[in-house]
């Protein structure tokens, strides 16, 4: 079988979830990563290779790279969230952490964690995706060429390539441009010259190609199955092309690189393919004049389970509510949605909310990252593994999360508040994504940006401003209250408000109004309430809950 029948592409998830949307520490440059690669492989017996333990990485990151311990842990933890683990294993880890009574105990537990060393090096290297290059900002992208870039379809017809994490052309370009570096990073130390470079005769170990499967996978033409890179590279008919020698059990560096370059193609399950040929979903109501622009596309009818994407754009003045198989385990991108109420009540893989304004998003549990960028006056209500935000203004986050929320650059007036709602399937969905109610770090954000470590960019919602949120849809399921309950100060504030209502009701009752007075009083109260609904914008929220014409059932599909 000739090599043209093999198609390889760059996986989207390591970039969507794994590349932190902030310029990486300067010590993640190739020069330092090569040094780390040699260091860990020589110290295989010291918890460094083939599994890298947290204690060893902490020693390297804090001792040699001069990173703060919090930052060292952050990268370790993000990578760990990408590794394949069962929901049960994730829940078990949450339980272990929630039983720790001190920082020392937490550290002791972390010391037992390890990650795949070579894949972790690749993960650190791809953080360069969001590196700010002076040259690039002056002259524009060096690659892809304008021809390739113009292929990039976009929901808004204008360029939307600023978010490289979601742009599969950027992923492909990044790996193609840096392929030699990526391979060199994985070489055994004795295959490198004194200046850490490969030679024409360098050999790549089988383990290195297995590690590269973290970024690359593929298929054989006319076969629907997706294979990790190493399975294709080790496939008998391809040995001549991939450079694998059965005798030495290694690959020729030169042949392997040539073969990879010749087979790399666009990701058939990437955002571009999803927008070009994905299924268009008619989830938004077709209200005259408002949804002509709304576009919702997904690839779940063709993509394998781990590659599901749903892209939602330009939903305007709508209430959109979904609990759907299409969403389960999907990476969701919500883009340019304004003045809307969006409920996605299914277990999700990741969610990116970008350039949205004046909207409320209520999400099912997010198994990896929930990221907001360039949003204005948005409220997000979610249980998620991690929250990160950049360039947002006046946004409120009601969250339950086992990791510290990340405040990246460019944010103003951020408010964090406890998670304050529930829907019948919520606990079931949390169990499916491996998310527990403890530990919960909603109120302990981490400011991760060089421009400032100013903590005044955020506040915690004052209890006097706190109300619970009711999800107004009926579903099957057992959850009847907020998972984990509310922090006591917020619970107390609710109790006091409840007490005021009772006193008020009692006062009205004891006033012994006549029938006419009661009617008059009711009209006054209703008018005041109506005024309040309009002034707060809640009127639109209630109006948009009125179901559409018969036959259109929002919760299905």
C-alpha cells in the first residue's frame, strides 16, 4: 500500500484545552526544554522518566527554571486534565484532596502523581502557540501562506483567527513548522550532538513516536477508523516510509520527519471542517429578523467520541435551551452571541465563550476547561474542572471548580460567586465528568499575567447581592438542590431575606385590608414588580421563556 493512502493530522484537543491562552514563561523555550529532556532521561531512576513525578517537576521548575510553585503546579495540572482517566479516578482524587487538612498533606498527595514525561515535554513546547512574536505582529503570520489562510471558513465571514486555540490551521502550521524541534525534544540524549541537535543518522525511539501520538493521529484512506500515530508508523507495510527498523526497533530521524511532513493534512474533525461540512442545527428559534444570522454547526454525526465539536455563533435576543446527545462530551465554542440566555445542560468536554455581550450562560459540567475571552457583561453559571478568563469586562462567574480560576490578561471588574443553581440531571452529569463538590476553589483565583499581579481586578460577590438561580425547565433526574450547598454567609443572607418576606406577609395580613384595598394594593405591588422587571432586564428573560409554536420542542435534538 503506498504512503499516499495514509493521512495524518494534528489533534485539536491538546491545543483547545492544553495551550494556556497566555504567553508562556520564557524558560519554556526550546533551549531549556532540550536541557530538561536530557536531564530527565539521565535521571530515569529518580522519578523523572518514563513517568515524571510532581516532586521531580517541582524541583526542575522551581529550582532550575525559577518558576513560582503555583505556576509549576498549574502546568502539571492542566496536562493531567488531558490524560485519559476514568471519572471514578478523578472523583477519587477529589476525595483524597478534600480530606487533606493542611498544605503539607496536599503536597504529600501531589507527590504521588506522575505524568508521561515525553508527552509532558511536548505539552510544554506547544505553549509557544500563544507566544507573542514581535516579527509576527509586525508582518502578519509567517505560515500558513495567504492561500492556506483564505481557506479558513468562518462563521462571521471576517477573520476570526485571533483565537489560535480553536484554529486548526494554526495547529497544523505550528506542528509543521516546528516538527524538527518536536522530534529533537524526544530524542535519547546520546542521539544528540553536544549542542543538543540531531544528526542525519540520529535514531528516534519507539517511545518517542508513541509520545508524538499526543499531538498527531491519522487514518488509512478509505478506512473510517482513526489510529494514534505510532500504530500507523509501526504498521508493517509502512516501515520503509516511516523509517522503522525491526532490528534496532528505532526510526530514522530523517525518514520519519520526511514521512510525517508528506502525510500531514488538515484535521477532518477540526473547526474548519465542522464549519464547512458540519451539520447545521436549527436550535435557535426562527424569530423573524433576529436569527437570520444565527449559525450552529456540529460534527457529531461524523466525528469519533473524543473529537466532537459544536460551534454556535451570532445567537441574538434568544433563549436557547438544550440537553442533547449532540452536546455530550463535545468541545463547544460560543461566539458573538448577544442579549441571549443559553442553557446547555449536558456533560461537556470544554467550552470557549468569545466576544459575547449582555448574556447569561448556564452550562452542564465542563470536564476540562471553560475559557472566556473578550466578553462584556456576561454571567456564566457552571461546574467546571478549570475556568480561565482573558480580556473580559464586568463579567460574573457563579462556579464550582476543583482548581483555582485563572485570571489571564486584560480583565476588568471580574466578580466570582458561588455556584447557585441545579437541574434534575446535574449530579449524574457531574459523576460522568468526574467532578465532585469538594474541593471548591471558586473564591481563590490566581492572577496569571505578567502585566500585573494586581488582585483588585476581581471581587467576591457580596452576600447582600446574592440570589439563587432557578433553571426553568422540566427534566427527568434526581438532583433537587444545589450540589454541595451554599457557603454559610450566602445561605445566611438568603435566610434573612426569607425572614423579611415572612414579616412583610404577616404585616399585610395583620393590616386587615378591605377587599377593595387589597385589590388596590395588589395592583400597586404588580406595577412595582413590572417596573423592576423592565429596569433589570429580567422582563426579556421571562418573555423569551414562552415556548415557540407547537411542534418545536427545545429540549430534544
